[in-house]
C-alpha cells in the first residue's frame, strides 16, 4: 500500500473526474490535500466534509496568475509545505482549423498550458526549499499523436509533454521529479456529450485492446504511484494509460 504520510499535495481540478479520484486516492494514502475547483462548489464542499481537516478546497480561475499563486501560498500556510503537484485541471472542446477563432484558441491554451507553467512556477520554490518534490502533469495521448478537429487541445497537451521533459532535467538536482500521465479515453463528465451517442461509445470501447474505457480511478492510480517513493527514479516519463489503444512513448 502506498503511504504518503507527512506529504502535502496540490491537486488541480479536484472536484470531479480524474481530479476528484486523485483527491480521494491521495487522501486515503494519508496525504494532506489542497485541491482547486472553479464552479462545482457543492461537490468541493462534500469532499471537504468527507475527508475532514486534511483536505481543503480552493476556488481558482485557471486563467488568473494571481489566484494560482495565492492558492499555492495558502496551501503552504495551511499545511506547512508543498510536496506534490498534480496538475489535472483543463478543458476539451471541438475546434476545426478554419472555424476556430483566435479567442477560442487562446482560451484553451491559457487554461490548459499556461496554467501548467504558472502552477509549476508557484510550487517550485517550496519544493526546492525542502529538497523534495513530485510534479505530475495530466496530459493526453492527443499530445503525442495529434488529434484532428481538436488541434488546439492536442497542441496544449503536446506543450505540457515537452514542458514535463524540460523541467525534469532542470529540477532534478533539487530532488524534484517531473512526470506526466497521458490518458486515452476516460469515462468522466468531460466526455458526457461524446458518450451520449451509445453506438459511438461502443465503437470506442471495441477499439481499446483491453476491452474497456478507463475510469477516473484508472488514471488516479498511476498518478499516485508517480507521487510515491516507488517512482523515485522515474523522471521525465510520459506514462500512457490507454488500455493499449495508442502505443506511443
């Protein structure tokens, strides 16, 4: 059993989906957890109530540098330090090249990629001070192979993957490892609209060699592993969690 006792973790986008599964798993592994949400206040409060004083929710706009840095500062003040960052918050939507506006492109890049830079920049001084850190970025297979009609999303995740590899070398001497978990299809609220078409969902399932679509917990488990001492010699890795549907990396 992985034990994160005496560790403090920040999990972004923790009120639902993969982030919520990470909050639950990390808390069950005895980590103190500060997680972000934007609009799902009631769900965030439920998680706080369920796990008690060692889990705290913070409302953060992923497009606000000020709110991101303030949240990190509050977590360090409330829990004493920061050991782990799981950056999961992000959006996914359609966008064909010819119809996509610059505003649409910029919004997704800010929320997915720029927030990654800001959160990593905000937590690194605390990790360097303690000479320990684990940064795990939730990316996507789309960031490795591309994704037609979602080029802005693929570009944001591809940027996160390159950022992972860059920081892995830059921060390694401070005992900070930087890795990524890259899911394929995951059955979460983000994909509710797509999976509303039951026939399409079944075609996706059949295209996955293991014969099932991942749950949020299937992604949270490998994320917890990368945060643990079991993964202390893994650095700059892109861990694909897609049931064998995309063999890359």
